[in-house]
C-alpha cells in the first residue's frame, strides 16, 4: 500500500449546495436536453441574439478607446459550486454511474480521482512496465525540491504543470516513468522563519536555546507546516511516485551529503581557507550568490537597513584627500561609496599608464584618519577614466580589493565585525558603532581634518540579502570552499560538445560565460539548521595560528580521529576533536539531489535503472546556481552527467510585468486560483505573513486593486492549461487570473460537448473497433482534423513545446468539434432512425480527444472518459492516465489534407453568408442560397458539403447556379475571389424601406470612427493601426454594397399605380 503524504488529500465533499451565498442550485440533470427541446430552442434564440449583437460588438471593437477614465472592471460572476456527494472511501474509485451535473464545477470534477490514482499505483514505474503499450524505455525526472516550510507559488505551479504534462505523456506512451518528489530543508529560510515564530509565540531567541532544543523546534515546525506543499502538489494533480519521496535532511540524503563532502575533500576539490565571503550581518552567516539581490541605484537613495538606528543614504560618492608624504599641500583624491571601510584601507592604487600619477609610483600617502603611511601601487585593473582614477584598497571588505591585495602582498585589516559593528582596529572612537553610524562619524571627522573633498550622487549597485533585507557585507572568513575551475571546465565542455543539451539554446552563452569566470564556492553557513559539516578541528594543534589549524574530514568522528592520529603522529585516544559548528550551504545538498534521491552512494536498483535522469526541467533563474552545480558535482561524484537534457522555462510575472513579490501583494497561491478565494481571506493571509507594517500596507492595497472581488474558482485543469499555453521561447510569462478563467470557460465547453455526445450516443451504443467504411464528408473531415491534432500534439511533446499542444487541443475541441462538427450533425442526430456513422465518429472524437487532453487536464479528462460507453471486451485501461496516448501513426489512415483544404473553402462561404445575414439583420429567417462557380471543379468541391453548409450558415437549402447564368433578382451577393459567387435570397425577407435608414446610421457612425482614427495622433504600433483602418474600410464597403442592393430592390418594386 503506497503511503500518502501527510494531510495531502481533501475529504470527500458532501452535498450539492451553492457557494458565495448564491441562490438555490438547480437539481442535477439526468439527461441532456434534446436538440428540439425547450433548452435547445432557448440556446438557438440566444445565438440569434448574439448574432444581432455581433455587428454592434464589431463597431465597439473598432472604436477608439475613450479618453475618459476607464470604468472599473466588471466583477466576474460567482459560479454555482457542485460538490461530489456520493460517499467514497479515500483511495476508492469515484462513482460515475450517475448523470453529469448540468454545468462544469471544478470541485466536483477534481474530487476523489487523485487518491484513487495513487492507491492504484498508476504513478509507479513498476505498474507502467506491465502496460500493454509498454515500450521498455525509461523516463526519469525529479521535481526541483521546494522549501519545506514554504508554500508553492505560481512559479512553482508552472514547473509542476510542465513537468507533469511531460511525465503523463511519457507514461501514456508506454515508457517506464519515475518522477521523484522531494523537498529542500532550506537552511537560511527555514531557520529565519522558525526564529521569528519562536520570538512571536514564546519571546525566545535562538541563542537562548541549546542547539538540540532549537533543532527540535525546527523539526516540529517542519512536521506541522511541511505538508502544505504536498497538499498543493496533490491539488495540482502532480503524478509523483510518493513511495520515493525524499527530504534533503532525511537519513539517506544526509549520508549522501557526508559522503560527497569527504570524497571532494579527498580529491583535493574541497578545502578550508580564509577568503572574502558574502556576509549577512542580520543573519550572522555567509550567504550564497543567489541570495544576494544586486539592486541598481540611480543616485541618492534612502534606505532603512535592519538593525540600523537611522535611515541611510546610498548612491553617494564621497571624495577624500590622501596627503602625499613628504610633499606638503600635495594630495591624491579618492572617491568611495563606502567611507565606513576607510579604517581598513592599506594602499591606494592607480593604473600604471595613467600620466597623472606617474610621479607618485612607489611613493607613500598619509591615511586621512590615522596618518599611517600607505603605499601607492599600480595595477592594470584600475579604470583611469572613472572618478579621479585613484582607488582605495580595502582587501578585507571587497572581493576585487582582496584579489588586488593578494597580487601585491598587502595585509588585510578587518574593520567590520560579523554583527555589522566596527572592530577594535578602528580605534576607540569607532569601536562598537554600527557600520552605517560609523559612516557619518567618519565623514564628520574628515570635514574636521580638512580632508573632505565633496559629496555627489553616484549610480551604483547595492548588494542586498534577499533573506533579511540587509546590505550585504564582504568579510574575510575561514570557511570551506569547493574548487570549481576544473569541474566548471567539464560542465562547459559538456554543453559545447553536445553531451548536455540546454533548451532554449540561447542559454548556452551565459552558461559558458559563467563557467569561464567561475570562482570557488563557499559552502560554510553559520547556521544550526542544515547538514553539519563533517570536519573536525584538532584542539591544541597550531591553535595560535588560524591559518595553520589542523582540520580533518571524516564520515564519523571515529574515522576523523584515525585520520588525525596519522596527521599529527599522536595516539588517537589522546586527541581532542571539535566538530565544525557550521552547516553546509543548502545548494550543496540540492546539487546532489538527482542521484542522492535514488539512493547514492549505495548501488541501489533505482540508481542503476533511472540515473542519469532523462530530463531536468526548471526555471531559467536556476540555470547556474542549481543546474550548474548539479552538473559539476554529479559528473565528479558519479562519473556521469546527472542528465543529458535541460529544459528551462521563463519567469512568471503578473499581468503588469512585475516580478512576483510578497511585498507587492501579487504572489498567487495556486490553491487560491484552483478553489477561488474571497478578498478578505487573501488580505488575512498577507497579515499572517512576515511583512513589516510598511510592506503590508503597500501589498494589501495592491492586492485589493488587482482582486477587488477576490479570485474566482478556476480549477486545477484550467490553471495547468493556462500555464502550459505560454511558449518556452516567449520570454517572461505574464499571467493574469482572467486568462485562467478563460480556460475554465473552455473546460465548460468540453463539459457541455461531452454531455451532448453522451446523450447522442444513448444507453445502448457499443463502440465499434473501426470507423465506418464510407463515412460522410463531414465525418471524414472531423476525423482528419482529429488525426492532425494527434500529429501536432505528438510533435509538441517531442519538441517539449507545450504551447503547440495547448493551441492544437483548444482549436480542435473549441472550433473544429464544437463550433463546426457538432453544429453540422445536429440535424442528422435528430433524424429517426439516426444514421450510425456520426455516432461512431462522436465516440472516436470524445475518446481520442480526451486521451490527447489527459496530460494537460487530467481531472476533467478522467471524469469524462470514465463515462464513455464501454468497448467490447472492456476498456482500454482502468484509467485514462495509463491509457495509450494517440499517436500520429495510429491515426494516419484518417488524414485527408485535401479534404480539409476543400472544407476550408466551405468555411469561407459560411463566414460570407453569416456576414450577409448580419449586414441585413436576418435573425429568424432561413434564406435560400445559390453558389455559382466559374471553375468546373468548384461545384464538385462544394457538393458533399451542401447540407452542413446550410446548417452552419443558418440558411435554408443550398443549390448551384450554372456557370454563366444570370444573377437572380432580389438576391444579395458576396464573392470569394474571382471564381465563386454566393447569392442569398432577400426578396420577402427584408424590408428595404426600414433597413436603409439603419444602414445609413451605422455607416455614419463607422465613418466618424475612421475619420477620428486617421486624424488623431496615436502611439499605437503601425501594424495595429493599419489593421483597424482596414477593418473599418471593409465594413464600410459592405454597408455601401448592402445599401445599393436595398435601393435596387426598392427601385424594382412595383409602384402603387402599377398594382
């Protein structure tokens, strides 16, 4: 029995009741309405009303936008929520014996299926190996492990939607699929959250607890909050193998981390040294590059860093004079944006070819604060054209200065401590001050000494800790580092040789650049939560010299003790070892995930079968920090690339193009879109977050503006489909809830189509193994469209361009099947007896179409597919998620491209007739139609489609007018090119006297819109403007032609005297 993730399943929903305070729901229908029923008549009347409104809509669409302020967006209407009310044990199959509810309701559709899928083992590779369509191929992938104490946002949902679509397609195709679930312990993020929680609930700081007590609190928090992610994954329908779930702090992963550290150290790729690191003074820990947000400042910018008593101005360049020793009145002016680091200056550097300073080469300057002598050094890294061309050198607090100092043998001075205060090296007057308070005091001192030379605004990039909001400090620390140059060269070569494929390929350039300039990776973190570094310091060995401390690395203290004895030459029992209290960077364990999740370093069956992974799919923002490190460590530790293909999707932004941020109030919880959420609840979630008061006010206001009526219930299928509909190559994804809501409407379209099809099939329908030998032209056309859809879906999945799949499926279901075929065959289905061909074709469209849809809309596809009439000998599979995916080859016999080309001409005639009906405002009448073709093949082209042509154009009988025959009097004319003329009967169906004034009024209105458009300056693109102008000209031409024709009818009508 598979184990379910904690709290991941919603209980069965009981009762059929409305939501959002709506009126009483309609009862469940037991049968769809017949074509001739009152419901169908109302539908036709509604369509006719829409037809009448179409012209007005066209005019409105062509009109210029009003200069007046836009009216508030109309509130979306709350939909009635239907709940699945049949008692069903968790994991039991959903009862689908009853009729479909009259309208699509996501909560009804998505109930119970996920539990059943998991319980039946459909997501396990062992089950897939037994499928009839099994290929013997393997497809393996891992989910990018999200932070365990967080929750998934819409960016995570994009990853899940893409990965699950690919996984489900491979599974239905017959591959043995493993999709590994997992979560990351997220050292800094989790520790920060728990520390805030302890202070808020118990008024206890971390350092007031023992390390064990604090870790116990973190584990309790993890067990309490960690299940939230799994609930979200289940709600999204992620078909993960939960029996293989892993957590980066569980026993297996911890063993893998220790083994990796030891092996890298033994290979000389991991060492301890004193180097510059990114330091968060608030967290009192080193942080990784990805946790540094480089914020550009255009000039003077006032910020309030955490822990700083007063606001601080950044983006200012302070000019300081360094007197030349031995030359009174001579000085070198240096500009700095960080005057607080002046006490740590050990030299002033100039470019060796800068003629302004040639005479000072080898001379000394007086430090403006201490008076100590500083050498003038020359270095080609100095940019002579920037500021004065002279720079202060502070090796202990600048990465660039540290490199320069190493080149020139300069001794660094650490003047800023771990907590962001000034050290004793600064003197009593600064010691203990906050670094930014010291900044102001130093500037005042320079003014007093007469060495201050000015202050000016200066554009700069300010490094901000994304976890704490503090300004990142650069400190010299003794830490553990991974040597990356050799492994990075291997990663770069893998892409260059094609062994590792990055898609889109545009990312190859940044990959190669990053690895060409990669530095060593600091993996030490001054935290308690995480993998404690398996390194031990031998107490008493060179303790007075930090650079010569004796450290040993071992899988256990016992192993480390043996190594220490060999290294020191002392008896193991006499040694005192102290384990490094620091933990490893979270990215270290994440870099091992593709193989540690499969059991490495043990030689497990899963590792042998599923490693390397078939594909790594993730956001492009993780290309270097995660993907690059996986490639380096995977290749080094396993001897193989961890995967051969990398698929990178874009960042998700809101509809205004802004990055998703809690402080902006635009972060979306996928469950709020799936289930819908009231504004009050959304605002309450913000208040429960860790935002400060200022950020909370901004976020709440923005959220209220974006979602004034809350978020409508859209369902998981609509959300997944919307996310996958954006192309990989299309840049950042701008997602709005309204877009997802549109796809909910698409789900409703599918729902109603299946209700119609199931009613048309009836209770006694038995699917045939093959289609009718001689299908009608319409039947053959829709089957050809279905085969084309299968071909395009296969191409989209093979190229991993899911937007092609979504576009193809939307077009087939919405346009080809619902708008054309179903409308065309309705008259046939009402005949008694009903011909068997259309019913069999309807079944094939539903069966194949739902299987094509299943990887993207698994819940809706399962709900509807399970209700199709059973085949002889039983269903294809117990669930659509393991049913065969329709292949282009299997449906190749249905493809008739020439027939589709012919029918496209028929559709042009239909559109022309509908335009004529709209122009003459024919609503109820069904005018006769004559087609005249000067091409001998034209009549043969239209002959098989005469009946559906009349049905689709809402006209009466359609016949042919012989070539060369005179045009019938009193009939409207539309032409298709030079060969086809379309005549529609008007005599007796319209009143020319009443229609002419209406046409004149419409023409006047459109002409005014055209004149205004041509006269008004606009910032619109030329293409869009020209399109609007062309549309107006076309409509005016139609109105002129119609007015002329109506006038001819009046002129030819017999006068009263003639009667």
